[in-house]
């Protein structure tokens, strides 16, 4: 296992590598800010990269603390499922009742690839490619519906 400092250094190296990887992608060239993440123009809706020990996820999370509001937002987005899933061969995974490790309830819409481990440097290129390609598609599809879900 890694010490706290070693894990911090590995994390910094991973994200610096992802930034470098993205800077070489033609479809991201000229974008002032590469990813929306929290700048979704819809309150409590965020995009997130989630590389882990057993795979990687690219997701849209709905974070309202109020369960009714969170589910209402999820249903608004779900109405446009066909648009949001465009370009995702296998579709997206729709989880209206996910509990994060720290206990916070969220709704998640995501795509994942298993069998990768961000602790294995040899997996990084594949993780980076998955994250960049899928976040780009998810953001583009989201932009088509954001005025409809606000």
C-alpha cells in the first residue's frame, strides 16, 4: 500500500498526465476550459471522472440534498435519455439511488469500463482515452438538453 504522501504524489502525477493527454487531442484543441465538471448551468448537477482500483467511470451526478428535488431533476433529465445516450453504443447506466462512500445520496448517470486500475501506470493511457472520449460525448449530449432541464 501507499503512504498518504505517496498516494498524493501518484494522484498528482495521474491528473497531470491526463491534462497532458488532453492537450494533444484534436477535438479538445482551442477549448478554453477542457471540461464542464461543476459549470453545468444547472444547480447541483456536476460531471465527474472516477478512476478507481476496479475500473473507471465518467458520470453526471445530481447532488441535491433534498431527495424530492434530486429525483425530480433526475426525471427531467431522464425524459431526454435518447439524446443523452447518443453515441454511447451500450447506453448509459442510470442509477437514481446511489450512496457515495461518505454516505451522501446522489443520482448518477454514467458509463464505465472495468478491469482497469489507476494504480497501474500501464493502464493510464487506456483510462485517459476512456475518460476523454466519454466525457466529451456526455458533455456534448448534455449541452443539447440543458435549456430543457433548467
